[in-house]
């Protein structure tokens, strides 16, 4: 997605001004549930749990986060699609189940544009390429890693949070552009993939930068690149893919909140206000920054436009890769 951080910030700030301040609501729901399609411990899980804490007592008397893993986030989308449209079930998803999967699966168990509706952006981030102990310490750049993969085809592999994920196709596009063969190994989250990499079972992992930085700092894995159009805000010492000769991988990921279709507009606006309040709370902003996420609340319209940009990006990249949709 060719969108600079400055453009994203400016657009989001404008949408917040237009949206106005969130009102106080006396009649909170009994329970609200934030549904997350990936395993506990990752950055999307941190986001969902921190926001749920803030929704408790204001938007709902109790708000919890629930992990429904599988199919690269599709299980969570399907669960929210089938929920009552009363604002009590909220999807927190990365872009891929809605903006990427329509190009990589022949049939989805939901319609991304009709079965769920946007409420607010949550956060944005870079995708990182990290390598583990299987890869020699002398490998310090993306071109060196790809050269190692070509010289060691039986070990050339990368893990991601799931088949059909954005990370899956970032890795595939990287391999395609370099003429290298990299075997994709899907997991139910970036954390399980990283632990397998540390154990020497997979050479590299692609995923949100924040998923890996504690292990990078501990010296257990090495960060080779990030995917933003410029160096990451939190990792200015690490060259981007663009700097290392891969401009087609200039991409910023994001998480967004959605609710079931037919949710009344007043409920959607109430939730949008509550999410904006949560995501601008200093402790939440700081908490997300600690896992290398930039908090970005928005209007529903801004999130809808962002999904359109996302879909356009993946349509072009999937065509370049020559990927054949799965059944």
C-alpha cells in the first residue's frame, strides 16, 4: 500500500475533527467482545486487549477479548458476521482477510464488503523480515539472505501467521522478485512461528515488526528489513526493503475494527466514539508503541477508503506473483 505515514496521519486527524468528540453514554451494553483471529501474545492481541480494557465501564459494563484463530483470520470474520448486530461483538482484524483474501481464495465464507462494516482504524505498522539461528551470522541484509537461500535450497523457508496472510505474500513477492525458492510455513500466529525459528526449524519469519523486537533485542533473532516506504519510526537503524532494492514491497499494514452488517448507525457511531477515546488515551498509545504500533483511530469512512487502497495494492501484487487462488 503506497501510503506515507504523513498522509495517513493527516487523513486520520481530519476524520477525527470531522467526527467530533465522543459523547458520554449512560446506557452501556452489559457485555462487549472484541474478536481477534490470531493467537494470544502478538501485536493484534495486545491491541485488542488494551482497547477492551478501555471499553469496560464506558461502552459496555464488561468488555473482553476473545481469540478465534484459524484460516488466516477468516474464522474470526465469520464469527462476527454471524453475531447479532447490536454492537456487542466487535472484530479486530488485520487488512488481509478483507483486502487480500478475495484475490487468493476462490470462495470466502463471507463477503468483505457486505457482511461486516467498518468502525475505526486501530493501528498501523511495518512488516519485518527476521532470521534465526539457522541462517549464518554473516547474513546481514536481504540480498545476502536471498543468496544464502539460493545456496541452501533445502533450508530456504519462512514462517508467517497463516496461509493467505499479508506476510505470506510479502515473502512470496520477495522470493519471486529475486528468483529464489522459499518454502512458506504457515502457523496460527507470528509468535508460534518465531519460536519455531528460534528452535532452528524455519530460517526466517515475516510479520509485524513488533512481534519480534523483544527477541531481536535479546540477540535470538536478527532484523533484516522493514516494509514501510521509509525506515520504520521505531527501527530507524534498519534499512527498508525499498532501500535494499525491493520497491514493490513498500507497504504499511494496519488493524481495523468492524461490526456485523445491519448494525444500527447510532450504535456504530457510539462505538466509533468509544474506540477513538480508547485509542487516544496516553497509556494506550504508549502501550501500542511498546510493541511498535502507531495508534490510529479514524472515522468509518476513512477505514473504508483504506480498505479500498489495500485491495488495489494486493490486486497488483498478486498479479505480479502469478498466484492461483485456492479453492
